[in-house]
């Protein structure tokens, strides 16, 4: 739970909580930030693909520790508030450090932990625990940012905001290093895996995985769910642009979503094991669609805090419920563990393509349509992806429950 979230503190969690402050301090707009995200996504796509075979061969413990330390090293550069060019290079580096050596090994480890009958609870509890860690850190660092400012956020100068954000980044960096130390102490050594093996990395597992129609549908489900997750990056800026909240107030709005993650992921995982994962996935997509419709149709234009909080909280339950389920779908598709890493890598290459296109898309929509309008367009896009994900979930359920399905 801890290492699974700590790896993304620097590239993503900071932005999700402090996006308005980040844009101000780095003196960039949404499109420029989105371009940096795209570089991350492009590097990550190749890393997901190559990371699957790596996870089937090397020790997860060593991969995880190396990934955390490399990610933290780049955090020191981020704390210096570098130029846009350096920032973009950093995101490209993080696309390598947080994915190639980490992601497939992490997901494969969770699948082993869950066994044959508890994949929903395993995936849901881990993602819910990651959400709790993220929410706790996010809420604490919002207070920390406020304490670093000598005056209120409304009155803070550019230099004061810069020093405060730099301090927050250093705190996140230290937390990532501590997570690496925890992994060194707690994670078991895989004595059965020999990193000195002379057998070359093979793509045979990938070839086997892509023969399953359920793998393609699961990739589409992950893609649509991840678009929803990327849209949570906008919650803080949405509160500022649409309702005039200051940087600290908008950060508090953003943390509402964080606290829904442990509830949504764990609950969805439990319900998925009790009923059927793909059916609960369909319900989560319906919740996501309804929440996005409320924003995209302008129903929140009045700006009543309680309505805003309820809408973002309920939509977050659907989004994070999907995160607790979309890898548990392996239990239904019955992909063999022998090439699970390859299947995870392939699904991730497709499923996480929003890392490439959502940043620029968000930037164009928000920068070209100031105020509430840009956010309405963004969540209108989310409605469309939600509908596609809903259809894919229904088709996945039919495919996995087919009596003619044979897994080799």
C-alpha cells in the first residue's frame, strides 16, 4: 500500500493537490504541463511493455527499491523549481523509473497475494490502502503548505509561493526515500528467482496474452477508467476557476477525492468477490457517468459547497471503485500466472495511454475555454469514455462467462 502510492507522489500526487499553485510557481499553463505529462506517457508506454517480461524474470524487491530511489533522486531536481524544459525531461525520466522497474512487478505481487478466490479484495484493499496513504499525505501537506506561507494564500507573493511549494516537494521526496527503506526491510527476498539467469527476455508470454479477447476488453476498461482518474487532477483547478476558491481552499476540495479512494476501492473489491467483478465494474462506470454529467451540464453553476463536495465525492467513488477492480478482472478471465506479467504489461500499454493524450487535451480545453466552460467540456469528454467503458464491461462479462471459453 505504501510503496504503491509513494512511487507516484512526485509525478502525480503533488499536481493533483496543488495544481493551481504548481502552475503559478513554474509559470506555465495547462497545455505546457500537459505536454510534460505526454512525455511521461510516451516513455511509460514502452516501459509497461518491457516491464512485463522483466517482472516475470527478476526479483520484485530489487526492482521496487531501485525504482523508488531513482524517482526520489529526480524529486531533488523538481524542488529547485527548474525550467519547463528540465521539467519535461524529469517527467520523461519518471515515465521510466515509476513503470519499467516497478509496475508489472507490483501488480503481479498483488495477484499472488490474493490467490484464486480473493482477487477483488486483494486489488481493492491495496488500492484502497494506497488511497488512504495518499489522502493522509495530501491532507497533511495542504496544512504544511499553509504553514510554510507567512501570509494567507490570497496575499502570498510569487516568491513566497515558490519557497512553500519547494518545501512541500522536499517533504514528498523524503517520504519516497523512506518508502524505499521500508521496502528493503519488509518485502521478502525471492530466492527462487535468479537475476543472473542467462535465459534471454522473451515476448512469448505477450503473444499468448493477446490471443485472449478478454485481455483486449480489459485493456479498454482500464483505458476508460484511467481517463476518469486523470480527470481527478482537475478537481482543485475546477474549484478555483469555477467558484473563485484560493489555492489552499481549492487544495482542500481536491483532497475530498483522495478520501473517497480507500472507501471506493475496498468496497468495490469486496463486492466484486461477493458477486461478479465485471458487473460491479459496470455499476462503477454508471456512477462515474452520472457525476460527470452533473458537471458537464452546468448543474453546479450555483457553487454551493455541499453540492460540489457531494458530486465530487460520489464521482470519486465510481472512479476509485474501478481502480480497485480492473486488475481483479484477471480472476474472471483466468489468465495463467506464468505469463501474467506479460498480460499486465500489454494491458497497461493500452490502458494507460491517457498519460499521453489527456494532458494536452485537458490543457487545450481549459486554456481555450476560461472559467467554468472548459471544465464542462472536459467532463463531457469523460461522459463519452464512461459510456465506452460501460459497454466494454458488459462485453467482458459475456466473454468471461462464455461456456466455450478455453484458457491455455
